């Protein structure tokens, strides 16, 4: 998936990937996509929950060799 920005959260654990995601999404324009790289398994539950709470769109997650690529689209309006 193509992303407008990539955020490296490898080596960080809850709640830091979500905190950093929140800050990074604030810098995006509406509709842009953020790719978050993480190795904390908690991201699989935390990111969809954060998106639901904030109104941003959870686009999916890819897992390979214990690393996760999570995609979030900044909400419109």
C-alpha cells in the first residue's frame, strides 16, 4: 500500500506507537495515509481501537517476521 508518510515505531511499546501515531496524523492533510512500522504485538488491537475512537480510518495491517505495517487514513472534516 502506498503511504504519504512512514512512522518508525520499531522498538517502542505501548502506549508510544499510538502516541507517536496521533502526533504524526496531526501533521497530515485530510485523506493522507500514514504507514506505521512497529514490532509491538499490541499494535494489532490498539490501532483499530484508536482509529475507532478518533474517527480516522484503519486501512489494514501487514505482518512479516514479527514486524507490523499498519495503515491509517486521516479523517476528513
